[in-house]
C-alpha cells in the first residue's frame, strides 16, 4: 500500500521499545534469534557478513539496517572484520488501545522483513547508540526520548524501503521541478525544496536523481545556464546584467559557473556564436575525460583535444599549470619549462621550488608567456582547457596534451607514468597515498566522532563553503572520511556561496579557513568578519591555512602537504 494511502493508519500508530542489547560480533561468530516474539530492528557498522532472514540470505556491508518482523527468525554471521551491532525489540500498536496490534494489513512495512544496505545507515547506527544509552538509564523521561528516537529511525527506514520499491514519487519530484522552473533565478536552498516536498534533504536528492538523472541543485544550474546561453545568443545584455538575472550576485561567480558548464567563459561563448564557431559554442569540452589505452604503436593518451600516441619518451616537456610540474617532480623528472605563481613577482611555489632550479619560467597559468614557450622549443606541451585559446599557436610549437584542470591528480599521474615510462612509480605513489589516508582516517575517526569539518574561503563580500566535489574537499571528505556538515550535503557543485552573516548555519565543529593573507599581504575585512562571526568557544577550532597552497597545489607533493596539515591540526 503506497504511503499516501496510509494516513489514518500511521496517525494512530505508537512505537514502544521493549528491550535492546548491543555487542561486537567477532569474525566467524554468529548472532541468531528464532521465532521472534516482537519486531526487531538490527543496526550494524563495520565489517561484512551474511544475514539470513527466514532462510533468505543477504550480504551486508560496512553498515546496514534490517527490519525483522514478529514471528520471523534471523542469523547474522560476521565474514570479514568484527561487526558492531545493536538489536532493538519493539512493538507497534494503535494509540486507541494496545490490543489493536499493528500492522493491520499483510504488506504493511512493519509486518515484513527487509534489509537496507548502504552507507546512509551509518547515521542510524549513531542514533541507535544514543537510544541504547538513554534506555539503559532506566529513567522515565529518558526512555520516553528513546521511543521518540526509535520512531525517527523507523520513519527513515520505511521511507528508504518504500523508495527502493519504486513507490509513486514522481508527483513530488514534478512539484519541486515546477517550483524550480519558476524560481531558479532566485537563491534556492536544498532544505527549502525538501520542505516543499515534505521529505528530508537526502530523500529529495535520491528521488530527484531517479526521476531527472541529476540532483535538484544541478537542475537549478542547468536551467540557469540554458537561460544564460539563450541571452548570450539572442540579446545584447552585458555579462553583468545576465549574471544578475540568473540570480548571481557577482559576475565572477556567474562566469565561473558558466565556464564549468559549457567549457568556455560567457564572453567567449558569445563571440563563438557570432563567428559561428560551433566547436566553442557547444558544451563539448566538459564531456571529455582523460584516459589511455594500448594500441599496436604504443600507449595512446586521450585528452580534450584528441589522442596522443606515445611512440617515444619526451625529453623536454613544457607545462602550463604548476600542478603538472608537481606530477613530473614526483616521478623524479623535471619539466624544461613551467608557469609560476604570483602577480607582481612571478616564481615557482615554495613547496616545489627546489626541484625546478633548471626549469625555465613561462609566465603564469592565467597568462602564459608564449614567446618564452617558443624559445624553449619543447617536444611536448601540457596544458588545461583554460589554454584552449592558445591551442593553435601552441600546436605549431610541439604536440599538445590538454586536460581538465579539475581532473583527478591520480588520473593525471597515471597518464604521466604512461607518457614517461614511469608506470610503476606512478602506481606506487598512488598506492602509498591510499595507504596513508586510510590509516590516518582510522586515527581521526575517534577524534572527530560526532563532529563535522567545514572547508571555507572568505572572498570579497561572501564566504565560499566547499563541498566534497571540490578537489581539496575530496581530500577531506572522501580520502580521509572527515564528516561534512549537513549544510554541504548536496555535491552538484564544488562550493556554496553565502553571506558572512549566514556562516553560523554551516554549524561545523571545525573550520579549515582558506586564508588569502599571503596572496593579498594581509587579512581582508571579510576574513576579519568571519573570525568575528564564530564565538569564542568555537575559535579554537578554526584552522587557518594558505589558500594559494590548498587551492592550487593539486599534484602529489601538494596533496600530501595538505594531508600533513590536516593531521597536524587534529593530532598534534
């Protein structure tokens, strides 16, 4: 029965905890119950195993939630590592009288057994641990709270289960999509859309993804970019005017979002349309990913501009992004020429400067010195999509490999290994990084239990809150498993932009503040306000780090340096 038809049934339902127990199931051990006298909720984290319910087996992963109906039997066997489990026995009854035991129809979710096996259940395990603590105190109000918490878990569990059964969710998605279509030029937030849908943020994201094949905030961006492209093609409105109409407070952020979506800045897009350059006017670049394959002639590297067959090892490589210099140095190679950083004074970054003593300076990433590249006479040039405007001139100098600047450093390092005959070295560096971050993640887990970590950068008048999609955010949240604030639950973009006054809504326990102090020779007024917004009790949890290093250092050396600073912040 669909959830919308169960209104009266659910309105009169009461959940009551009967008993519970928890423990650790050692590898190879078994937890078993037969002919249950009540419904049972099993939540577990860590390890892997097999869960048998009435003879049917389900492989369970690192965290899972299982609902076992009254009268059923179950057996949980730990196959890999120990499983920490919590078993809660409960009764669902009608508020009109305990004798009217729920559920009243055969396929009611509370009358069947099922397993939800995904990473989202880790949150439920934490709530279940709180239930156990409150129940064990044996006090009336604490046990009342335990029942309320259990009801919340059961609600989430049933919503997840109904969703996985293909319930009628299209209406909710259509309502939200229609609202977005009429308001995408405004400042929309996920929690606002979730409230409109009458569900949690996580549920809205899942439903929307199933229906539209993209998240709700991605849908907002899609509508904004499509509308902006129409204005660029068919009107004379300035970039600033278009940015304002699309809901962007700053032209810079609009240009950045447009370039990420279409692969070229808005002004260049408009010029390409005027000149009928369909190669630039269409969003082709953003769909290309770096990869390689073997051919009869040798390894072939696929990049944004085509394919490059490695018939010999290049000896003089010019790189137009500092991260590529880092990749080569990690493989014990040195580029013949590289761009640097800075504005008034250009130099190589301090963290790799020693390895570039014999490398020619080729301007900066944004403004490469093309005559210097020509004088260098390299046999290979490596650049990013930002340098697409120089491609024709560069290709007359030497073969050109063009990669997305935001491409995974591990992918690029692997391709550099193919390119230079250093495959083994590249694999070792990547393996060492995974081993290191896995160990550090385990060490940090108890330190950050119940806490969250935010990555923020003060700008001129706003604060940028980075998500796990951002490359540095991926180091924190994906590689090290640091808990992200609920504020950054959506990962359709690399960052959110909020006013300084709204910073408290991020509600993180720790903040890595990407400071521009070294870039602009002093702390900005916005950065001062950020410090002031966080009260004295939180100030000790702000870790100020150099923005230039954390944002621009995407090679192996730079990434490992960031990991060093994270370890220092939490373990020193």
